[in-house]
C-alpha cells in the first residue's frame, strides 16, 4: 500500500510518498525564502506554493519510480496552518483524488509531526515536545487522542525566535541565526515564566528587544533568550513526564534541530532514566512524508475524508483528532 502526502501549512510545500512498511519512496519540498527583516506574506505563500506544486509532484512520482495510479491513498495537510498556504495543497489533493478515483485523507499537521517522529525513532508511547513556528506543546497519548498537557499561553517558541530575528534584520526562519549568535554569548538576566505545565514567551521577546536597544551585546541576548526559553520547556516536560509515569521523550517540529535544546533535554532525561529521542534533522521541518505516513495510518483504520468535508481547518488542534492506531496503548492520568 502506498500513500502520497501533500504538505502546505506554512512556508514549505512538500510532496512525500511512503509505503505501509514506513519505506520512504520520495521526499520533495521547497521552502519560500524571505528578505532580511521581513516575515511571510500569505498571498506570496499562495503564489509560491501554487507555482511549484505540480513540478514537485512530478519529481516525487519520478523519484518513487511509480505512476500516480500506483498510489492507494491521497493525503493532505488539512490544518492547522495559514489558510492561503493550506488551500494549495488541499486543492491539489482533491484534484488527484477525483481524477484518479483515489480515497482522500485530511491529516492534522501536528499529529503528522508526532507520527513521523515515532516512526523514525521507533518510540512507542512518548511524552512529545512539539516545538515549531506555529506550536509549542507538551503532548502525550491518553484514551484515544493525543492530549495537550502543557503549552504556550501566547506565542510559540519558533515564532518568538523569528520575531527576535526579524528585529535583528535576519531572514526567516530565524531560529538557526539565533542559535549561531548564541554560541558566542554569555548570560544576562531574563524573565522566567512557567505556570504549572504552561509557558509564556512574549515577555522574553519584549525583554530581548529592550536589552538590544540599551546596547547589550546581541550574542549575549540570544544566548540568554535560548537558555531561558529552553529551561522553561525542559521544566514543564519533566513535570509531565513525572505525572504520566512514561519513560520516553520525543522532540519534534522545526525547533527540534537546535543543538543546545537537544543537550538540555538529554541531560534531564538521563537524570530521570528516560529514553530521549529527536526526530531526524531532515524530518524536523515540514515535509510531505509525515503527511503521507499519517494519512496511511488513518486510512488503514477506516478514516476517509469525504469531498464535502475536505475544507481546510485553520485552527485544528491535535487534541481534536482521534488516533485509533494508538488505542492499545491507552492509559489513565493519575
């Protein structure tokens, strides 16, 4: 059985093809770049994705050495995401499903990040730390769904890093540049905001901008921003890990690529005797393979998206999605 997945939630459009054994047959993607100091404009995202979508599809089909008729299911990122971007992938998926009479499966973008992480790291039932430009959540499976046990109360960490980078006139995504600058910095005082298992990053961004305006070294600000934000995340993850009594931690999403973040989580997990895994670098960012794999899991468990139910879902949360393939791992929170 073969699934073709189309990802288009934000700056990246991707086409992935995977088989039922988890064999990745193709992974084609393209990320829109921005000018220094500017963010992503929805109209320009739409134009970028629309222009390149068909070429990516052809490349993926050729790479997999199949024809579109060999595909058993068409999967697409239905939400959450930027509407203008989502519409490109949804439209292409509907066209392919109708033209070639294939079943259609709308996939939740966040669930897809978790499932590609579980597949490639062979984790079974982890506490998941999902960190990207659009999300910062501490998640684990409980009774039929992935439950969000902690999250940001304002902006996601990836967005906070991007906002700081834009302030410094760096192009998007800004996380890698902040990480590079932080390697040369030392600590200065920063606010630390943890509320139970939730975190808040907007105050850190405001504080960072204020320090830079006062003349503090950019490297010191970036280092301190990272150390503080990452420490907050590690603390709430450890709290959820203790509460659920699970023994695996999996970090997914684009920010998972940050080496200092990985180091801090690795130390915490070692101290708690928990297994620590990071989604492989290549699949930390948005990609079509994760959509294809999650669509295949859904399809094999009887989930099909009717054409009149295939509209995009901009704010589709992870905890609104049934995940029947995980039901054998059900637990109850204490």
